[in-house]
C-alpha cells in the first residue's frame, strides 16, 4: 500500500490523497475548479492515473462536506465510474447540494446534488 498526495495547482483544494493497494481509493477531490476552464476530472486523472497500475479507482471517500473536499467528486465519479462515500452526518448536505453546509455559496463555486453512499463510524475500506 502507498499513500500519494495529489496536487491540482489550485490553492484552495485541500488534502487530496490516493491510497493504492489491492484497491485504489481517492480521499477527497478538491473544489472541482480550475483556472482557464480546463476539465478538472481530466486534470486530476493526469495526476492520478500513473499511480493506478491500469486498475482505475475502486472508490472515492469524502472526509467531510466542505466544497474544497467534495467539489470535484461528481466529475471524478463520472470519469472513473466508481462509487462515492461520505460520512452519514454529512450525507444530506452533499446529496442535496446544500450550498450553506458545503460552503460552496461562500466560495461562489457551484455544487449540485451528488449521488453518494453514506457510511457510519467503523466502516472499513479494504
């Protein structure tokens, strides 16, 4: 297993980590915003793919609901075709696209309802 920091070049994207092993899991996804209108999912895939050994992502795990952690999830979910998980307490804010709790309104970053799976404390990812 290895843990790889992923950088987007966007200073407000927070703590994106790729955990590789028998399964590949991305922890958080940044804001989903790039300068110059670049495709965010393609940009991150360019940083992520060399570490996947051709196996793709098994899951995306979001640590909490703030936009700097969840904003890129929809694009990456579509790109890799993998499920997105979030803690049960933040599920409602993310699954409904709540701009207050995700603080997307404060940052003026659009965030739309995200199809994700709630997990409770104690859930184990292999």
